[in-house]
């Protein structure tokens, strides 16, 4: 995640302020140093880092904390506001017919992003089409076509043609029924004059409403030059940062945003078409500072639950709250969990948990958990319907049979049964709760999260909601 280290290193300095009501120069100096270190190691441009740390320093020393606010919360609020200011609002993407062109160097993730964005628009009820004009990279056509099939969106490309401008023209005609056109362009290893010429020509034919620069999160200082070149030729209206699942950097992309005076439109967080998030500065920074991002989390949960339910008409997650919790329910829940994406990303979104607790987990804890879930799924596939419905009936002999059938061991089968028992017990506590109880429980959970951040209060209306 971009600037991931900032969250954890900053929390260390902030924790030292616990109990203080005023900040002195040394406190501020330490925090500012921590911020500088994290931003620079995440490849944010030096002059940007200096500007940001200067304003944090000035504000932290000159502004009086509002009555009743601790020094720690005060400085956290300033850091939050300055970071939101640096990153700015997200690029406006109206939900209406439009043409968007993607630009960027080779391998930055344009083709993948085109299909992901098309998937995103289709989920918003629009009819998108991807037009693939990359005649430079062999394989780009097949890759785009396959991803668009997976995303179930219209696609146009011509593997035998070698003129991208002509493909763009024909593509717009061939997909005229679509209302959002996403034009993917070719990349090169470095900024070469012919890349810029080509994209300018495509642009003049396509006349996009918006040009997005696609950047790999791992890009460093080179982002500045790229941003300048593309902005100077076609004009960049927004940035997409890809591969956020694979790096703790991302500062180069922030530099590009600043350089082009644009904003971030989308984030890419994986290789499948669903791994795209609309950029939301408040949630993003909250997540970064360990305050969690409840909105993204609930959207993911809802989407995953809906998809799992759509695959099986007989299963309704609401039934769990009313009746018994069987192994079938547990399996469905695990499937929904898988759809939510990598566990560490999901944990990042839980207030209070994302930063503090997650940092304390051993590095491979997430893999182990996911590995365990996969094993549990294999075991469940070896169980009979009756056993799935009534796991308490499974005795020693059956455990042996299931272990053999699933190619696992008895220990893991027993672990699964134990896990189910635990979940069943927890759910029993929630069953019979009214909506009011539920809300109180949610509030309690949120405050526990906020409490980890020094009692910042609930998440409603943003982490500093008055
Ligand atoms: N993990 C991860 N991989 C990604 C993401 N976005 C793209 N990739 C991978 O990055 C590689 C390059 O992505 P492409 O979409 O082919 O990049 P491109 O910019 O179209 O490349 P050219 O057509 O050569 O210019 C592929 O292997 C993608 O699967 C992402 O958000 N996360």
C-alpha cells in the first residue's frame, strides 16, 4: 500500500505523545522527521516532502488545539488534513457516456486497467467497451480480449492490423452501441518520440473526454518526467496507480499527480478484473494512518456476499442470523471472504486493526490463514451433505474417512470442526439482537478502533466528524 510505512512509523511517534496536552518543538521535530523519512523512502519527490513537512511543522506549533483535544489528536488531525491536501480530491468520473484514453509506459498496467475500468462501469449500470490499439506488444490483443470476456464487457481490437489510429477509428464505430469507450494505447520501455507521436495521433481521432496516466506504484522519481511528457502532449486529467498490492511505495505516483496538477482516479490492487477501487482521499488517508476505511470495507463485503448468494439461490446470509449455523454456511462465508480479496487488504480497512494489530502479526500470518482456508475447503468437499448440515454428528471414524478422502490429516479436520463450533457460539450471541443492539455493537467496535487511535471518536462523517 502507498506509504504503508508512514502509518506504522507515525503511530510510534504519536504514541509517545499519549497523555500530553501540548506539543513542544522536540515533539514536532520528531514527528516531522518521521514523516519525511517515510515519504522519501516511498519515493515522494524531495521538494514535495519539504513543503508538506514545513506546513505540518508550522501548523502544529502555531495552532492551538481545540479545547479537550489531546496534543496527539491535534497533530494527527493536522497530518491528516495536510496529506488530504497533498493528494487532493479524486478525479471526477461522471456516470454518463464518455470516452477515456489510457496512456503510460510499457507494463504499467494499462491493458489490465482498461478491462478493470470497464468492469467497474458495467457494475454502475453503464455499457462500456474497450478498444485495444496496442499493435506494439504481441499478446496485448489476446490479453485484453480475455480480460474483457471475464469482465463481460464489449471489446474491439484487430490482431492483424498495424495502424493504431485506424484501429481506434474503426473501434469507435464498431462499438457505437456502448456508452463508455475506454481506449487502451501501446506503451514503450521509455519515453520515446514515436510513442508520444502515436498517442497524439490517436488522441486527435478519439477526442477523449479524459486522459488517464497509468502508473505502476513502484515507479520512483521517473514518474515526474513521464507525467510532464504526457501532460505536455495530450494533457493528463487523472492518474491510475496500479499494483498497490505489491509495493509499499507509490510516492512516485503522488509526485505525478502533483506535477500534472491532476488527481487520482482509480487504484489497482491485483491482477483480476475486480481488483479496482475508486480512489477516495479521505478513506485512503484514514487507512494509511490506521483509522480504517469502513466504506470500502462494507462495499466489498456487500459485493462478495451478493456474488456468493447469486451463485447459490438456496443460500441467504440473513438466514444465519435467524437459524442454525451449519458447515455449509461456513463454507459460503469462506467463499465470500475469498471474493473480498487478500486478507491483509481487508484487515487494513478495519479501523484500529489495520495499523496497530496487523503490524504485530508475523509476516506470513496471512498466507497461513489463507492456506488454512483452502485446506478447510478441500475437507468440506469430502464431507457428505448430512455431515455438512450437522457437523456435531461427525465422529472419530468419519474424521478418519474425511481426512483420507481430502488428502489432509485428522488434526486439520478436527481443527475445522472446532473452528465451526467457535463461530457458531459467537453467532449465537448476535442472534436475537434487535437493530438497536446491532448499532450499539457496531458503535462499540468502531470506538474500540478509534480508541486505538487515542479516542478519535466514531467514523461517521470522516475520522474527525464533529
Ligand atoms: N499485482 C498486480 N498486477 C497488476 C496490476 N495491474 C496490472 N498488473 C500486471 O502487470 C503486468 C502488466 O500489465 P499490463 O496491463 O499488461 O500493462 P500494459 O501497460 O498494458 O503493458 P503494455 O501493453 O506492454 O504497454 C501484467 O502481468 C498484469 O497482470 C495490479 O493492480 N496488481
